[in-house]
């Protein structure tokens, strides 16, 4: 699996293994160490290092990170970097905040060592849990598509491997993995899914539930990628920029299929600095196109307002001149209003 992942990534010359000391990432490190000792993958030279991120969220986390780093050095990985991070509170919960801090540390470590790829130890079980959590939250196609095998420099070669397999690898390699106590903490939704929900589903529906959920993610990734490609193309065609604002002509936007229209609206919000809107916020923004009720603004997460400018308002704003009609409308211009996306956050210097 690792060999195939590195081949699909174009045989990166420098690879970092992200290792928490848990069984999944430690098993991945042991497999990566095989290629580190050989010095090549399919004849392509490779150097393998590791990075351990200490989230500093539990007593003794620094000791866990230090022991993990020592184990990685014994496996033959070099360099082994240890990075302590401060997990800042966010509106998306502690798990998301820890993930953001971890990914920032991984990106920094990869840049420091000039690594071409960073290996993550997520397994098929993690993928199944991700899909199940997405279903429970009422998420869209992109969320239900789960984690990608490859995204930028991040590679997940073990997405087809069960968690029990990584434990077996650790036993075979005589490694003593650290078991994160938060994995059994019922205060976290992911932990409840892992410890309570998935075993119950396997018991009531029969074996193979995890594999089916992971297969669903793989199928939906193809669908989500295609829909996003179409939406990106539509956005590039429709988007009009004025300073930091982006506007979309309502007639053309209304002509798009709903699946594409919602994605174009979400992309416009992201393009001006916003965050991924919830389905309810997308519905509220899209409702402006129906010209019923308020013309906005609708507030979207990340400090973005969206509102509708009617044709009459555009006529008032348009300058008169030789290239325009008597009312200041460009000759041949679309006879419709616009949906305008405006950030109301200051630009960071």
C-alpha cells in the first residue's frame, strides 16, 4: 500500500511520517522504515524522516512525544522532529482545533526539511467513522466522501487497512504503541462512534459495515470531484470582481442546476475569505435569487455578507456615458440583478 501510494505521488524523494505514537501511525512508520533502510522505492531514491506533534492537551504529553521520537530513531528514520503546538479555541470544537494546529505543524515541518510528502496513518476504520459522522450531521457529498488518499503533500496509504492490521504490524515489529485515552472518551463524538456505534452496527447489520462505508466514500469522492470541477468552471465564467467584492449575475446563476448553483455560491463565499457555509446558510443565500422577501444581507460564516442588487439598483449605480444607454445600462448587458458577496473583515497586514 505504501509503495503504491508513493508511486502515485510521483516517487517523492523526501518523505515525513506523521506519528503520534499510536498503533496506526507507528505501524506506518515501521513500514516506511523498510524503505528508509533500502534507500529507494522501485529504484527511486527516498529519504524518510518523521515528525511528532505534541498537542499539549494531556498531562505527560511531552514524555509520550519524546518516547515516540526515540522509537522512530531506533526504526532508522532520520530526521525525527518533535513539534509542540498550542491548540487555540475555535468555534468548531476541540477536535477541529487540534487538527488545525497539527496540520499547521506538519506543513511547517515539511517546509523545514523540504519534504515532498507527509504520510498520515488513517485507516479504513477512520474513514468509516468519518462517513458515519457526516451522515449524522446531515453533511453534503464532499463531507460524505471522507478523507482523500492524497491531498497536496498529505498521503494516506493505509485507508484500505483495518485498525486490527496496524495492531498486528506493531506486534510483529515488537513495538509498544501509545493508546490515546481520548479515543475512549465518550465526550467526543468520534470516540462514541468508534467505541459504541460501529460495534453496534456490526452486531445488528452483520460484518462488513466499515468496508461498505469506506466504499461509499470512495464512490462519492468521484462524484464530488466531478461536481466541483463543473462548479469551478461555472464560477470562473460568472464571477465579476470589484475590489474585494464578488458578484454573480442572478439570471445565469438561476440557470444552473441546483447542485452546481449551491457549490458556486459556496465558492464565491470562500473566494472573499469566508468559510464553508452550512446547508441552512446556503439555502438562505440562494433564496435571495427568488426575489421574495428581503434582498439581504444574509450572513455567512467567516465574515461574509451576501445580498441581491436588483436591476433598478444597478441602473442607479451605473455611470452614464457613450458606451451605455440613456439609463446607464451597458448596451447588450444582461437584464438582471446580481448576487453580491462582500467580506466585512479587515485585511490582515
